């Protein structure tokens, strides 16, 4: 490199932060804190590449610099630029003590934002998750630096956009990716804490949108093939578009066969049969059931907890039989709760004459789980919090070892927090889902760094000190997981980060920690949800309704971080919302895209602690299931297939449902193998398994109604602590 080239490189101006080269940089709205920063350079531009035949000592030896030193100094100046801009921007807003002054400054920045081309106001440039409409574009200039432009229909949001661009425009791609959303957390622009103000989410969403576009430009520049998108369903008022073969298989049964619907409704009505089904059913079955319940009200699709409650209501309404489409512990719970409610004569039938297992229920029935509870029984006062997705027998055995309360993925956190409040020096033992246990522990660790006010919003009787004190007293089982949610591991998360980081993220509480953390980050900026299947469905419905209320053309994208069987209920709910909005003339068109994070393997090789996979019991069970009924042959039903689809749940076929319904009443006993188990066995202490196993569920019912643990359960914990006796 000759001296002239070095001089041109070193002395060229640092790129202007203004994305519009024709914009007047002397605008009064562009303060010195937001102007381009130029590092003063007083170096002599002489590069010693070739020896001088007549060397003379320079007047200032420090003025001679090797090419590498010049390049290093130049790189250092450029590298500091975005961070310095951000630091100055934060200082600028911090220096304004009054909220109204910060708002005025933001509005001033909005007026300085360059005009955004009308042709770029297209859905593909929209930033999802913002209350206002926001558009962002990105490009690489000839010098390899990022150029951004943005606009919004809100003046405050335009001010946000201007400030983000003032930091990142002209930066190198890697510098753009190095900025974190929390770096903007101190920009308390409107006078409220960042987490309490939805508008502050704009900082995050615009930044993440810019970074997604930056990654795409980097990949394009390096000649890398863009990652293949996950399959998805796009729902609109004019129909459903399936993208990818898996999505096409899911969509096949969203418009069910009318003859099958009529056949099912007729037999259900004639024989007074109720149907309770889990969200994770096969799409064909769910499509038929969703359509049939418009004609026969005693059909219900929900999560596992609500299934038993609904069965009781169906019995009260006169149903003589209840068919359960789920795994065996669900039919057991339905049978036991009906018996507790006085409906012993109502028949309960499952959909297979073979075992319909569950990896979580199997994990809790293992000897290692009993060892886990034995340890808990020796550390009083202890409370066993057991996931609802376990057998009645496991609940009974656990309750006799350690006082037990059941929980769901939506109430596990408040249950544990309340337990620590009501019982001093308590140890909580959660199981059997190891991912959920790890996620709960991580959530509490995050809470320990929150302010007391923020913690009080989660639970009013906790603060930082109480959260820190409970952390070492929370224990969770280390060897149980759902084989479906286990697939949401590193590979899936990396593709989500690359392709869908700006989309709405949903995750079941059972997913591995990396997916959990990603969804929690999205939740903090209003773009995600972590919880139960019902929580996920409610979140999607709320976001769609908000988009409809804004009455603007929009495209919402949701990553479905749970079993793909949820899609039928989601489609039905979204269709209902979109259909109701069309009743008004002139309504905007809103499209909703559901993305399936399909992995190449249904079961990942990575576990919670990175060292263990499926236990031998689950592995042996899965080995027996080569292909189970699914959405289509070879698509979503093979154990080593490519979808988040539970093979056990897919054993609940439409053919089985119709066959059982037609054969009722079972006068000759041909359906005995399909009847839900009624536990006549006794526990080690000689009590009824059904009676003892239902008590943890009733404890949870009390907690749901009162937000407090029942006194009976508290007494059981304290009694065991005082005398070491088993639960009585």
C-alpha cells in the first residue's frame, strides 16, 4: 500500500450518521451529542514500507508510523464510534430531569428524521410489536458500513428511530450486532421505568429489526445460502396459505370432512357421550371435533387440567359416557375426579387398548424419582410440588412421602412463591420436568436482580431479600423431560435467532433453557410469552385483537414453541377474530402467520445438564412405536421424523373414537381394555390410591380459588417437620 493510499484511507471522514446525504447536518435539532464524532488525528502520514537510501533523522520520531499502526489506530477510532454515540445519547437524556423535557427533546429528534421513501412503506419493512407503524430499511455502502433509514406514523416513535439510527448508522456490521437491547434501557425518555412503559419496547424492537437485516446482508456478502425458513401457516380472511410440506400436512384437516362430522355428532347425541381432548391432538381429530362442537356442546379441547373439570360439567348435564383423547394419566384423572364428584356410574373411555404413555409421567414413576422424594422427606419442612402431567398413583405415593400439591405450567411460579411465604424455612421439591425446574430456578435468579417494586408486581409479599433467600431452598428433579419440548434445543434456537428474532415468540414452560431465555427476553419487550398451552393461545388472541383494533393492514408472525397440535385451536381462534372484524366495512386486512420450528429429529441429543438424554424406560417405550397415527404418512408421526409432534398423543385417532362411540353401551365387555383405570389399590399406608392421589389436586384447586395454600396442606408440612411422620 503506497503513502497516498494510506493518506486517503486515514483522512477520509468518518461516515455521517445522517442516512440522508442531502439532509442539512447543521439542523438545530441535531445537537452536538448526536452529531458525527470525528477523532482528531495529528499523525504524519508517512508509511515506512521501503527503506530510504538517504535516511535522515526525523524531527519527531513519533511522527513515523508503520502501516499496521496506522490501520490499528484507524480501526480503534471506528470501533469506538457506536459506543461513544450511545453513551452521549444516554447522557443527553439523563441530563434532562423533567419528563416533559425528555419528550420535547424526542419530538425535536423526530422532526430531524430524514424523509422516508413512500415505496419503502411496505409490510416487509414493518417492525413487529410496536403500537405505532414503524418501517426500517438497511443496506451496506461501498465502504462496508451499515446504512439505515426508518420512519413511523407516531412522532414519539420517529424520535426513537432517529436516536437509534444516530447510534448505528455508519457503523460496521459487527458493531451493529454487538449492541444489546439492554444498552438502550437507560434511555428513560418518557419519565417512566423502561419495563413499565410499552413505548420503550420500541428501542428494542427497532434495534432487533436492524440487526436481523444486518445479519442477512452479512450472509449475502459472504455468499452464504440463506437458512431455509421453518414451515408456516398464514391465516387471513380469504383463507389459509401453507408454506412447506409439514404445514401443508397440518392444513389438510383444517377444513374437515362433513360426512365424518355428521357421523360423529349423530352418535354423540344419540348415546349422550361427552368428549374431552387435549390441545396436542392430531390435526385431523381436532378439525373434526372443532367443527362438531358447533352442533354438540359437550366437546371440549383444552390443557390437561381443565379436561377433568369439563368432564364433571358434562356429567352434570346428563352425559352418560366421557371419551378422553389424551394420554393415560389424563383419563385416570378424569375417572378419579368424576368419582370424587359422585359420578361413579359415568363411563370413561380412552382411545387405545394399549398403554398411551407420557415421558414425563414415566419419569415420575421411576425409582430415581422416588429417591428424589426420599431425600425431600429427610429435609423437613418440605413441600413436594408435582406437575399435573403425572399419574394418580405417582401423586398418591409422593403425597405419602412428602406433603404434595399439584401445579400446572401456568400456576407453578405463584404456587412456589406463595409456599415460601406461608411456611418459614421451607424447602420446595419440584418435579418431574427438569427443563421446567431449571427455568423456574433461572426465573427466580433473574427476579433476585429486580427492584422490590418489580418483584411486588409478580408477588406482593416478596422482595429481593426473600427471593435470594429461597434460591438455595428450591430443588428440582434432574432426569425428566417431555420428548416433544426436548427438541427445542440449540439448533432450533439458532435458526429462530437468525430468521425470526423480530417475530412474536411463544414457548411452553417445558422447553430447554436456551429457548426459555430467548422467549423470556422477547416477553420483556412485549414480544413473547412463556407458560402453558392456554397462555400461548391467549397471547396470540390478544395480539391479533390489538392488531384488529388498530385497523391497519398488518402481518403478525408467531413462532410456536410447543407441540404442533396447538395449531388447530390457534387457527380456529384467529379465524373467529378475523371473521368478526370483517363484519364492519372498510376494515384493514390482518394476516397471522404461525411458524413451526421443525427440527430434523423429534428427540434432541442434548439434555438439561448436557450429559443425560432419555431415560431407559422412555427409550424402550419409544422403540416400540415405529409409526403412530399422524397428520399424514411419514409426516409428523415417525419417532425420528421432523416435527414437534407427540407420538403418544397421536395414538388418539378418529377411527378409535368413532369405533368406541358406536359400540357403547358395552354390554358384552368388548371395550374393557379401553376403560380408564379406576384405582382400587391401596397405598403403602393402606389408603385408597384414588383418594390420596386426588388430594394434591384438591390442594391446587384451593390455591387457584384463594391464592393461598390450604391450611390442611400447611399443617401436613409442619406436622411432618415436627415429628417426621408421613402425611395423614
